[in-house]
C-alpha cells in the first residue's frame, strides 16, 4: 500500500500572504514609459473633452426642442 507523505508547513497569516503575493505580482507588471504615459493621458483628456462637448450640444438641442414643444403646446391651449 502506498502511504501519503505529508509535510507540515506552518500557516502564514492570510493578510501577510495576500500582500506578499500582491508585491510579487507588481514585479511582473510591464509599466509604460514616461512618454507613453504622457501620450495616453493626453488621449484620455482629449476623448473626455470631446465627449463633454458632444453631451453638452446634445443637451442644449434637447432643451431647445423642449422649449419649442412647450411654446407650441401653450399657444394651442390659449386658442
């Protein structure tokens, strides 16, 4: 019969184990260069500004449509 050989390993604190493995993973990360980070930050800012302008224009258009509809509706009721 085969016997199972077990080795007794001391248990580590789960919090210490978590942070130890997290720091180990940080070592495996390929970080962008300064130039890449600056370029990507610029792209994100440009896309955010473009999105804000588009949403603002859309909101302004809907507000004007709403005013036009209210004016039309109020002129129909006064007749």
